[in-house]
C-alpha cells in the first residue's frame, strides 16, 4: 500500500509520494496505472520525494511522466514538491535546495503563500538542448506536415521549442504538438509551447508536454517561452504568463542568469493505493 497526495499547480496535476518514509520502486507499468484517469488516480506526472544525493541539498526530486518515462524538470511540480515537504513537516526551512536529474533547484516560500522556484540558467547551445542544429540561432525551422515551422529552442533542464501564434485559442496544439515533440531534430523529444504575445510583459501560452500531452500549465514551458521571447527581442525581463490553469510570474535578466518562476501550489486530497 502506497500513501500519496494529489496536488496541482494551476491545474497541472501530480501524484506526490514520500519515498523517504516508504520503500518505493515503481515500474513504468505501475506509473502508467497510477496516472491513468479512469483506472488509476489520474495525473500529468508523478513526483517522488527522496533523500538528497549531494551534501548541499535537502531532498532529491524525481519526476515521471504519465507514459512512464522519467524526466529532469517540472516547474509546477517543483512548487507542489515544496508545499508537500513543508506541509508534511519534512522540513521547516523557508528555502529548500533539491537535487534533480537536471541539476539543483532552489525553492523559496513567499509571505503570500506563493512559491518561487529558481529554475537555473537556461541552456542555448543546440547540443545541450538537445537539438540537431549546426549553429545556435534565435530561430530554428523544421518541416512538420510538409510545412516549414519556425521556433525558438532552449533547455530549462528539459528541451523546449516555442512557436509564436496569433491566438492560442485556435493554435494547432494537438496537430503540431505531437509531431514536433517527436521530430527527429529533437533526439530526446521536446515540450512544445504555443505563445501569443499580448504585450512585452504579458503572454498567453499553451504547452504540449513531452510524454503527457497538453496540460493546464507547464512551469518550465512558461520559463522557456519567456526566455525565448526575450532572446527574440519580443518581451521585457518581467512577464506574466497566462496559461489555461492560471498565471505565473517569470523573471529573467538575460544570458548567464537564472530564471525565477513564482506561482501557487495546492493540495487536492490524500489517499493510498495498492499496486
């Protein structure tokens, strides 16, 4: 029997499991079962709270997509992770450093119950995204459905491509999203963002997430969209990102600086499940 907490960050929902006080070893099949919205608990991703692997960190943060694959980064999940470890009294700290497969994250609690995540320094080199391109560029192109699509690309600990669209409501998220996610130019697949610019400090965004499909919100996707928008001289350094599930505040001061993401996290219910 596994104890779990169902949480969400702007509708991006998670099953969070304490793997410090429980012996947890999940197979891809078990992960897919837990994530299934009809036969399991239902979620976009499963988050594991584990002991740290480095001397400087407080915890290890692991993320599994609904399809059973493990990934390195999830911004909305990081805020839920922070709320979980505080609510479960696993820590009393106001700032938490966590190990992830993509590096370390710093999570901070604000006075208004918002949580700020230092998402680290974006990676622009195509080899680090990874993206099969010979040189770094603000705009890349790929043939999708026999049509050339232009996009920006960056790694936020996971690969992102962002396309600018006129209106997110009519954007071909479910047509282009899975095709570009699995495009040969992305050897580890990619998260695909569709960005509508309202003004230099406000965008609307939908994200087709790698391994999960479209979600209500994607924290790392919001960060990637702002970074790419700033790189393309379309956005200022403080941007409100409006996602289907709500709003995030994203700050980035440019190359070599970390991206800061601020937003809420909520607990839905507690339970246990037998696998």
